[in-house]
C-alpha cells in the first residue's frame, strides 16, 4: 500500500479474482461486485485474520468454492495494524478466550485505528481510505472481537442503521440478513446485531447496536461514503476455534449474498451516492420510545466487591432469555442545511491534505479570490471528550486519541474575505459531499475543528498590559455612557466575571479597535445556498 506503518512495515492486501487485470479498472470492468474485508485493526482481536487466511486458501489453492469467484471479487487486508500485530504477547487481551498469543490493540503511536477514519492521523487508516477511494468496493466489512458482556450469540454484526445510506440498509435487510442468518443458524451459530450493554451490571437497561454512529468508525465511514458496510464482532468469550469458524462461514455467506444480487446491491449504492439532502443529518439520538426485543443472554448475579466496594457482575454459562430495550440511535439530532460549498484558506494545508486523502473533490484558487461567506466565531470554548469510558483511571491527561478535543458554540458572521492563492473551495454537490460536511461543519463531532486541528485559532495572540488597559478602561467608562451601562449590567448578571479582575479588563479590551478581529474564529468559510456542481 502507499504508506509504511510508523515502524516501517508494509501493509498488504490480497486481490482475489479470476480477472486477468487485477487493477481497480480491471475489477470494475469484470462486471462482478467487489467485496473488501479488513481485519486486524485491533490485532488482539485476531479471529478475522485467521478466518480470512483459511477462506483465501479454500477459495484459491483448495478450490472448494469454484463458482464463487466466477461471481464476485475479493479484496482482503489481513492486518490493518501490522505494528500492533507484531507486539505479540500472552498478555495482550485480558478480556478474550484465546488464542495463546495475540497482538496489541493500538498502533505503534498508541492510536486506536478504529477512531481515525475521519481525522486520518495514521498512515494505516490513510491506506485503508485510499483503498476505499481507489478500488471503490461494492461491499465493505471490518472484523473484530467483542468487549463487554456475556451472552449466547457467537456471531454479531451491524450496519449503520438509519445512517447515511438508507438504500444499502434496505438491501441488507431484505437480501442479505435473512440469508446470512439462515445459513449460519443451520451451521449451529447464533447471530444478532452488535451488542453494547447500556449497563454491564444490569441487562434490564438493554443494549445499543452500534447503529447511526459517528463516521470516525470503520463501517460508519463506509456508510457515509455510500458503500454498503458492516462491522463484525465475534464473541470474545467463546472458544477461539468457534470464533474463527464463525467468521469463516460469515465470510462465505456474505460473499454468496453479494454474488446472488449484484444488480440490486449496485443500484442501492448508486441511489445512496446520489443523495444530496437539503437538510443533512450529521448525528442521531435514541428516541424516547424504543422497542423491546428478546435477548439471548446468560444468567448472572452481582455482588459487592470487597476490593473496590462497587457492584461487580458474575456471569454463568446458563442460557437465559430476557426482554430488553433496544436503544438504537434512530432519531435525527444534528441537522444542518447543506451549503453550496466550503472554503479553506491556503494556510491550512494540513486540513486540505486530509480532505484530499479522503478523495473529496475541490477547486484550488490560482490567484487571490474575494468571496462573500459565512464564518463562525466560537463562544464558550471548552475541552471535548472522547468515546470510551476511562474504566480504570488510565488516562492521565485531558484529550483523546492524542488530540485535545474542543467544544463550543459557533456564532455565524457574514464576511467578505479575500482568500490567497492556494485556498480551496469544496462543493457539497459531490458523492462525498456529506462526508465533507461531517469534516467541516463546526457542530459536527467529527469535524476537524472538534478534533483539534484549529486549536491555534482559539486564543488571543496580543493582550494589553494592565498598566495600559486599566487607565484606558476608566477613560472609556467616562466617555461612553452606553458602554458604562453595559459594564454595570455585566457585573450584575455575571458573578464570575465580577470576581475576575482580568476578565473585567479583557472585556474593555474587546471593546477597543486593538482586539484581534480573528480571535476564536473558525477560518473555514461557508458559501450558503443550494448545492450545485
């Protein structure tokens, strides 16, 4: 692949096809759908790699399924995280039942690669995104082992629910899932959607199926690109042989489903990729009313730990069925009016390069260009937070995935801005327009702003000395009755402000012409209006 890992290793991908021309162009011209499977993004969760290598053997040299490759092409990345894969130990995966040796969850820079699909900090995920962009597969699956609770299911997988690709969701629900469930059930496996318990100690609170989630995750990222995508989770507490064999038969069933209806799959993807919703949903939430479902769990008890004083769960292996709420995120939450385009100033090359790495189309200004745009000034700036709970207090610094995340309230301002040559305009009327919105809208939790790529803008570079500002402020009070009234009102309404001498002086500084007009400014411009190519 294009880039080496941080420790200098190469990432490899198997191209399995009867086509003589095994290039992206050749696979496309073969007329057969292409499935991309990646495994080993978390190398401790190794069943996907072992199952994949077995499946490749049986597809090729063993020729066990001679008709399958006549109908489908396969791309297989055995290890998305080779550096973590080679950090092998018996002690890499405390929550998993085998194998004896596994790799480490994070890459050599200590990044969780399945949180990197939007920010693209890692060479490994830039490589995967390049594969998605260059080969444009018809189906994408990312393979893992579970964390969390115990239950009867050994194979779980999930799509992105309400997400960004509704036609793909409908195709999977109608054409793929019934077939896959039937085939695996006949082989003795128990399937379900992915399971993340809302409370590991109390099943009555139900579970969340990883649907309509953030684009930083693999299958959600595939979904926002308009590629039918699933996340696979094999139950880590089942015997390792069962995990591998469950994954093997899932691979076969998925490829057979794709091969059985290539036309329907392609048409679904084309409908999703053509979507340009005027009001675009960027995040979803759990509705007030959720369905209850039958859950094939195991019986359990809780007891007070003599070590911590907290309640701990004790799982049995005795099957027990529960009726629990399924708390899927199915209700739109953050809805943004689709703009015509975004404009990124030339000095933000780190952002422009990441947009290009995603495959997002843009126009580069060859000379200074003046535009009427909307920009956002951030108010109430504060530290953001990540996704995972800090279960045992391991985080010693604020931040998440090596970045200092921020939150705030974006306040729009209309401006006429002259952008230097090298600036870019990113239209939203393109296949990846919704992805561009996800990365550039300031309220999006996966925006480059919230990931901390613009943190240098969230400050004031020039402040007054007290001995200069204090007499100037007194003179301003004496000369401007409206300003004096506003200051008194601020003192009365904001006790924290009233008790902070520095904040008082800064308030006056902000009412002088010396204040930086670009303070706390998110520098990406928005061109409003109907998106047009």
